């Protein structure tokens, strides 16, 4: 028979089924007794004493009939499981205002086995020890705690422990952590079924003095002097305004100079290869030359000072020119102005941590020169100054095709009547008469070609030939210079291949060159069938609102300097008159004639995948010709910036994209390689090899597999375990190509970046954990008291001891004394 138990405090009634009958009987007896004593006419005090004594005595007897039991609960030794979770992440190395690392406090608690709290826990509970950081792991003791893990996977670790100890007597978790979790998003779905007791130190509440780089971004501009801008957001936790020195320094450069690149291009027969075939072992560390540092174009180190207010983010910006083409690695450091040696001697630093005082970054200027095809209808001054300007740009290689005569001179005595071919070729190759030299063939000059075969047949006639260039410049050349197929090929070069098209003004350009009836007319950013009135008098150059907003249209660093420059631009004489731009076209510069008529001067549009720009002025060369020798060549800078903007987003044969991913809790990098054929169609049957050079100079070879996302896309991933600069060299090979096509991509990894993104003590997170789980936050000084009172909490495994009360002497003696006293008092009063 199962006996029902009703608990009243620590008194348990073994026969609770008799409770109500006994209560009813007792009430009946009590009422009868009260009425009996009232009829005796006794003094009120005597009457109350008699009733009280008898009722208490009868109540004790009735209480014994209910089989009262005394119940005591106690911890069952060794059966309740208590987990000690210790955060082994690097954020515990942060120092408090007393310059004491947070981890030292934790170590003192964990390594002092003689502490009362630890001794009692070990005796009464099944104590399990765990370290968490990059991953959760069980340990025998805490001797290996070094606070070196790169991450703090707190939510993931708690979830894993709850699953591991499901359906087991888990009494609670003692959590030693500063709350700086790197998996904060995982807390939204975390369900805690066991009490969590975070153990904290009150000294952690104040962070102390610390400088931090919060965000870092790199953007490429089209300014000649500083094509790379590095923007950083820094903060200070100092109590007062602090002067900070920020230094950006070049730590490694992988690439080669423009001269080396030109030699590589000359040696590379397959000019469709966009990157030189440089092996990783050939990558060298380099610094700027003395000439580069002397002319101010490059520097291995740039510093600036700034005043930081407490808690106010401040933006720092550096404009730098990498010394060479290729991949460069820079390091940004910030320090208090008064502490110069903190990076060489960290012990002298007053900072809470130096981990957030420096960041590595990658700058990629491309591993090869961008080849541009210039086609001129006649030798002119514009080409002279354009070629001179681009020859100074290390990233550009200008290949020239100039017509010096429209057709060869004819004389009647040199051929028969009606014969249009050169009589010198008569009798040769009769079967292929179209190969003979024609009298009316244009005379072309090729300059800066890769070899004797490049452009030997004139302007390219196939996609494979034309698509190796990044942009085309058409200067004062009429539409009739190109065949219908060549015009369509240029159109596809811009709209499909994504190349750039620069259209220069002149007497045979735009409408004057019959381009309004060509297959290429859609690529022009202005309407060719809407001609404006002829310009009269001298022309004055000015920027539009869009022109002021575009960095590549400005050649001076400030607005005042730019306005001054515009005032000194010489008056121009020739413009191809146009009216409005096409939809989507933007006017960046205009000219105004003596009659106040305004004409577009520079117009650009996005055309398909590429860009087209129209410069409708035919004598911009006057800008450079009229300048004093001591002045800057503003026109040359304008040409370089315009061309750099034109080719900035032109696709390559092989393109490498990098994206950070996580493999579980381990950070990794996903490497995607987009491979195209010579006609820029996707290359699906390529073999793609990726060689990764780690910061420790170890070279690992990976094979990229085809992706299901898109044809011609290959991908692989690499787990990031080291801090520093990485380099990936991609080599693509297919059965039809003799030479491989290579590309390079670089990145930096700092596994501790997320760990030190917030270096403060995250007390709100620990409070939330304790509240949601039914635990409490425990300060270190109260740890002994907490362990002492832990058995009073609702533990899953307790032992209950019960002792019968009905046969205890004190209960029987109390009942007898009450009844005896009542009998004696009645006898004294003379009652029966």
C-alpha cells in the first residue's frame, strides 16, 4: 500500500487520511468541554486554563494518531553534478585599473585547492571541470589555463553542456568569465534548463585606460597621388582627452615594378593572361625606393596625431600610394603620444591591452599593367600629351594604332585601267587575290606593341584579340575606319565584356565622323542625331555638380585650389557640339562659348557591363602646352585619373574573391575563382590550383572544385589558424591552353579581432544568463557563503531522512503533563 504524504514545513503526517475525522472529533469534544466548564461558574482565568490544558493534551494525543514524522533533506554526497566552466579566452588577459589581468583573479581561485569553497564542493558534489574558448574541452585540473584562446564561444559551450548532461542530476554551473562572448547571436536561441552562477570580480567593472581600433576600411580612389585611402575608427576609454599617435607602415609588398611587368608582358606570348605567372616562392618583401620617398609619392611609414575624447569615436584617414603593383600589407598602430616604446616593450604600457592597438590590412593594386588600345585617325597633339601622361602611370600600358595616311597614293602609270591592287604583286598568290596589297589601304603605325604580331592586321577582328585590352580610346577617327563587324565587336567589348570606351573629340569624331549611322552609336553617351548650334569664339572649361562630386574629375586636393586651377585653364577652340546626354548619362564638365552657349565637354554613362566616356573637346592639349614648366601638369593628371576610373571595374580573365566563413566555430576563408576563356565566356573545364602561403611561410596546395552557383566558378576554403598576412596564388590550366593563367589574392587574419572588439566587462550578459536560468551572479568574496547555502537550493539529487514523532518521550510527557495539570486544577476547585 502506497502511503500518501502531506508535507507541512518539516513535519510530515504519515496518516493524513485521519486528519479531518480527528479534527471534526476534536472540535466536537472541545465544544462539549467548553459548555461543561461554563456551567461550573468558575473564574474566567481558571476556566480558560482548564480548557487550554485539556485541549492541548487531547490535541497531542490526536496528533500521535496521525503518525507524525520529522523529515530532513540533505545533499546526497557525490551524486549532484556541479560544473566549473572557465573562460580560457584572451580577453581574460585584459588588465583592470590596478594593472592586474582579469585572469590572475581566476587563477588564484582555481589553483588554491585549500579554499573552503573548493574543498566543500569536492566533498559533497560530483565536480566536473571544463575550459571553453575556441572550443569546449574537459580537463582534469586547471593547470593548463593560459587565457590564450582566440574566441570565447560561451553560448555554444553552454548549449553543448546542457545536451551532454541531459537527464542527469546537474545541480548548476559555476561560470568564471568576463562575459565577452564572440557568439552573441547564439544567445537569442539559448534555452537554459540548469542554474548558472557567474562568478565575477568587482574590479572588472572599470576598464581603465585603453585605446582601440574599432573599424578599418580600405578604399581605392582615382586620385593620382593617393590611389588608396585607409579609414579607421578609433576610441579611447581614458578619463580625459588623450593625444594619440597613429602610424600606418608598409610591412610587406608582393609584386613588381612597372618595368618588370612590361618585360613579363613582352615575354608572355598569350597576352590574354591578365596576371604574370609568378610563383609564390618569387614573392619578395620590398620597400619604397629612395626616389619614390624623395618625390613624396610613397612612404613606408605615415604618422599623424589626433586628440581623442573619452568614449567618442574618431575617424582617421590615410592616403597612400603603394610602392609597386601587386599586393601590399600595411599595419596600423595607435598609441598614447607619451608612450613611444609600448610595442617593443609591452610591460611599459599603461593600456588595458595592446591587442586592439594594431591591425593588419591588405591593399591589392593588381598584379599586372592594364593594357589599353588607342586608335587615332591621324597624328595629333592630343595623342602626344595623352601618351606622355599615361606613360607615367605604372598601372597602364598604352598600345597605339595610328593612321598616318587614309590611303596609298595612286598613279595611272603604276597599274592597268580598273586595277586597284599594287602591280608589284601581280602574278603572286593569284588564288588569294584578297591578300594582295591594295592601293586604297590605310597606312597604319603601331607603337608599344607586345611583339611583331600584335595589331599586324590592323584593328582586331576577333573577340580573342580585342578582349585582351581593358579599354579602347578612339581619337578623331571616323566610323568608316571600322567595318560593320568591328563596330559590333567594339559594342560587345563594352556591353558584354565590360571594357571601357573613351571617345575623344575632333573633326572626324562623333557626328562629324558619321558615327550616328554606325553600329556603335548606342555606346555613345550623347545623342549623335541631335547636334547643337556651332560654338562661337573661345571656350571656357568648368565642372558641373557631378564633376565636383567625382574625385577623378578633380586634380587638386581642396575646393579652393580646384577653383583657382579652373580659372587658369586656357581658352579652348574646338568642341563637337552636342545637346543632352542619353538617359543614365552624366555630364561632368561643360564649356561655354562667347555667346554664353553651354556645351557638354565630358559625358559618361554605364553601357551594359562597361563604361563609355565622351570628351567632346578637340584641343585639350593646349592645357599642357600653355602651362609654365614649373607648374604641375594638370592635364596629364586628368588623363591618368580618367583612364584609371574607366578601367577600375573591368573584369579579368581570372578573378579571385575572398569571403570569411566559419566551419563550425573555426574561422576560415572561402576562395572563389572565376575563370573565363579568351572570349570571356565561362571556362568550365579548367583545373584550378590554389597555393596558400601562411604567415609562417608554409605553402599549402589546394584544389578548387567547380561551384554549383555559376559556370566557370571554382571554390575552396582554408581554415585560418595563424595571425598575420596570407597570400593565395591561383593557377588555372585547361587542355587547350599551353600556358597557365595565374592570379594572386591576399588577406590578413587576426583570430583575436572579434575577441577584443569589446574589451569591457559584459556584466549585463552575465546578469541575463543568471536570471534566465534561475541562478545568481556571485562576487568572488561571497563564493564561500554561496557554497555553504547551496544544499538549501532545489537540487536534483537529495536524500530525505524521517523520524517518527509519536513515540518520542517529549511528546508523550507533554500530553501527560497537560492532562495531569488539568485534573489537578479541577480537584483544587472541587470539581469532579
